[in-house]
C-alpha cells in the first residue's frame, strides 16, 4: 500500500469514527427525552387511577325530640289571664265534665301539650274568674301553657268556632300540635265556643 493510499484509508477510518460518535451523541438526547416521556406517562396513569373522589354521604336530618307535660297553668297576657289548670274528668253517669268557679281544666282524654302533634283541650266556665273575657281575644295573641315538668308551650290564636254540646269531634283531631280552649256561648250559654291556637315553640323555664 502506498503512502497516499494509507493516508486515504486513515481518513476514511477517522471519518467513520466521527460519524459513529456523532450519531451516538445525537441519540443521547433523543433517548433521554423518550425515557422522560415514558416516565411522565406512567406517573400520569398512576395518578389517574390513584386519585379517588369519595362519595359524600347525605347528612341525616336530626330527629325531633318529643317534649310534653301535663298543663298546670294557662296564661293569656293580652287579656290578663293567669289561671290554674286542674284535671278535667268526664263523668259518664251524668254526662258532665268536672268544673270549678275559678280554674280552667285540662281534658284528660285529649293530647298533652307537645311539640309534634295532637290537640290539647282546656275548658272552663264562662265566668269573670275564668273565660268570660275570652271572646275579646285578637288574632295573633299569644297563649302560654305551663306544664308540671317545667316547660312553657307557646301558642298563637288563629280562629274560633261554635259547636253543639253533644259534638265530641274535638277528640278526633289528628294533625300538627295545637291548643283548643273551650267555653260556653249563646244567649243561654247553650253552645260550646272553641278557640284554636297554633303551636309556636316550647321553652324550658
């Protein structure tokens, strides 16, 4: 091999080496980028399967607590009423209810005052010491019923209605808690006047 041929061969070897090295150099950033992309995709996939949004369970509404008690006092501030309330018992032999000259009476067969449902019936004579001025009550007037266990049940007056003495439908009432006050009315006190009060709230005293 001549000197010129040897020089040419040497140049070709150097050129091949440079090309090989250059290609490798070019492949390094490409391989790095591909690997980084592969890692990022794997992480995104893992994150997508790992992130779980828990379902929010509905919060149950609190169950109302029943509060009740037997009436011992009736107050109507707008009329200046502050009456003791005694038990009202029905006498089946003579068909009458227990009455007094200066007290109201809670009809024991009716529902005790409470914050949920039913009708509480309090009745009394049409006398100046009891309910003679009840017909003067105005719509929206407040009534307080005090119970033997230290609660004040607050009611608001809504309406009035007249019944015959033999009508006992007041004991058939079903619905929201309310108070009914009964007294006599008419020229000869022959009727039964019912005053209806809507339950508002109950307070511990």
